[in-house]
C-alpha cells in the first residue's frame, strides 16, 4: 500500500527546478510532439508532458478526469448545474490500492470548508472510498456531492458537520458505516439510493432536522440506533430488512408507521417515539422483540399479524395510551414486563397458544378490568398482574401449577379468584414480620374459590384469605 499526498512537496519542488533548468519547456522533444496537458503548446519532455507540466504531475502525484481542473496542487471540481454553490479548493491525502483510490484526509483548516465536491478520480483511478473521519467536525461545511463510483463511506466521515444541509449520494454506494452523519443537526433530507445494502450503527443518529426518509429494498442490514434521536422525523418508509433494532429510537415526531413483512424482528426500533399513534405490522414479521415500542406514550392501537410468535420483554412497556390489543393465536410467549404500565388497557385475552407469560407482564395496568388467561400456561409468574387496580375477578385455568410471589398484589378491586386443582405451589415473600402472599393488598372481601376436593386449602388460608368451596 502506497500512501500519497496531494500537496506541494519540497523534494518534488527541488526536482522541478533541476529538470526545468536542464531541459526547459520549449525544445526538449526531438519528435516535436505537443504536451498532452490541456491548453499547453509546449513540446513533450517525457511521458507525453512538457518539463513544466511533468514536474507538476510529479509534485501532485495525481491525474484528473474532465470533471475537474487542477490548480495549485489542489482539487477543484466544477459542479453542475451552474446555480450550485462554487466548490472549495480541497487538498486531500489518499491511498492508492490497486486500481482504486481511498480518500484518507483533508489538508489545511477544515473550518474553511463550505461546499465540497469529491473528485471522481485521482491519478486516473476511480475514488471508491471516503475513509473514517475525513470531514469529521467540519462545522461550516454546508453541501457535499459524492460522485458515482464511491461504494462506501466509512466511520464518522461527516460526523458533527453541524451546518451540513445537503448531501448527494451516488447510485454506486453500497455501505454507509457507523456514525457517518451522526449529529449533522441541520441535515433536512437524505435520499438513500437503492444500491445501499448496509447502514451501520448510529449512521444518522442525532440528525434532528431530518423530516423524512425512505429505506430502499436493497438494504439488507441495519446497525443499531441508525436514526436514533431524529426528533424532526415525521415520515418513514421501510421497504425491507431482516431486523430493525433500535432503528428509530427517540424519534418523537414520528406519528405512524407500517412495518413490512420482510422485516422478521422488531427490537427497540421505536422505543421512546412519544408521538407515535398507530402501528401496522404486516404479515411476515415473526418477533416483536425487547422494547420494540417501549415508551410510545401516544400509541393507541397496534395490529399484530398471525405470523408473530413472540412478544418479548418490555415490548409495549409504558404505552400509556394503548387501549386495546389483540394477541393472535400464533403467539407462544409473552416476555417480562411486556405490557407493564399500559394504564389505558382495559381488557386482554391471552390465547391458548401462549405457554408462558413473563414476570410483571401486566404490572401497573391500572385500568385492566378483564383478563382471560391461556389454558396452556403452567405458572402465573411473579408480579404478573400486580397493581391492576380495576381487576375484579380472575379464573386461573386448569393446568396452572404455580402462582408466583405478589402476582396479584395490590389489585385493590379483586373480589374473587377461582383456583384449579392443578395448583401445587403458592409462592410468597416475608417482610420480616409476616408472609406476603400472591393476593395481599386486594379487596378486603376477597374470596378464594376452591373445589371441595382441593388437597391443600391451607396454601391460601394461611395468608388469611377467605375461602369458598364449590363442587
């Protein structure tokens, strides 16, 4: 790997003076061939250039195609159309790798950069990569044009370019790596071409002025937090991806979203999207993963397709506006705290396909008045329905073998509980003074309803609960 620099080099300057003094510019060639450099009428000295321009080529160690001009060993590209801002003269360091060039850095004061047009080629070789942190913290940079041929933009290349408003991405681009445009707070729009396959961690995190984004079908992998904290984002179009982990976390301006079936898993994707009011999840999604919609306080409705098999921990935690949700009979498990704090939820039916409900799954659902449990659940876990203050009755289905600690604690309106004969374990904790059972803090007139042949009524009477026996 040969690292080079587009700039004036003392060695090359001395070489220039030596060769020019020996050969001159006018009559060096015996073949009377004109210099190949644009607009030069001098005769050739060597390799198709006169002495003056050959030395200039040695000094800069680069070539340019017809998209730019060469001035004082710096790259100045002329943008089109003519009403675009006049581009800056930029001096780059770069690496030539085989048949391509990677731009490695910028010489001089980065704060002077305003409008940058990346050269399409250097030394006659295509520019394919903008390496890590090339324009990092160029606070006055406002526009960037990246030419066709560039395939990847590396980590933090434009991070914290706080004045950047416009970026043109080429159709050749395949990879946008971590933090590339992170905290570009004045970037208002971005068009991601359908050649892009990877958008990595925090690529657009903190772009607070970004209002809309369309994710093309070509993107097959997203890193975490790609658009996290893009608070101005009101519209997103997701076409396809296997997983969207923390993709739009904290995008408080987002109001509605449709998740296509090509997305198999949603993990923390919309956590803290407090403006989100409706979500449509299309058939094909199999998992609503941890914290997928946690803290979406304005969310009122969710459509869950039959393809979903798991609702993981914290999936809808703190969705205080969620009034109802239908869990399809494809779902087999509900994770810990999945619906904790959904204070507007009034009823829930858990289908028989569900075999496990995690701890505190419906904790603090203070308006939950009606619950139908799955016949396939084996245990009511710790604090599952704790502080469901509007719940008045519950039937625990046959097959459940255990009732966890504080599983119905502080359900202040709970007046009756039907217990099956399958119950073998009733869990409790001690506060040092007394044992606290699963139904402590419920209505003073709570009745535990048992069958006459239930073998261990003391499991409940020992806590001071009133018992009623039925045939």
